[in-house]
């Protein structure tokens, strides 16, 4: 066998230019959905789901994250059908969107 070296270039993940929260997919969903978050700077972030009364029903993620794009899989099998809100926070940045669970 010829002695040949193969080079592998590590791709640097893209860093979003702004703080972003995408609409969950699919929406409406049963019982799981994906939520994508874009962080343009490193820091402590939290992704939380609320019911229509504003009560926290689940904390999906909390902690330090480097800048980048993240996808979170959420399973809401133990919750009732209805409208929920999900919110991402990092420092003074906050974004909230609505999602619909149909069983």
C-alpha cells in the first residue's frame, strides 16, 4: 500500500450574527418537537416552557453555552393538549414563541 497521508479539515461551526429563537417544528406536534436556538455570544442561557397561565412546566436547558446554533428535542408526552409558550433567555436577551400540543 502506498504511504499517503489524508488531511481532514475541521469545519468551524458558524456563529449566528444575532440572538435567535426559531419556531418549533413540527407545530402543532404530538408528543415531541424540535426547538432551535442561535446564540451570538457565549453565556448562561435557559430554555423554558410555560403553560397559558405563565407557570413553568419544564426547563429544557439551563447553563453556560458557547456561541453557536443549538437544537433541543422536547417530549411533552405527559402534558395535556393545548397552547404552550417557550422562551430562551441569555443575559438581557429574551425571545418567546407559541407552540401547540395536539393529542
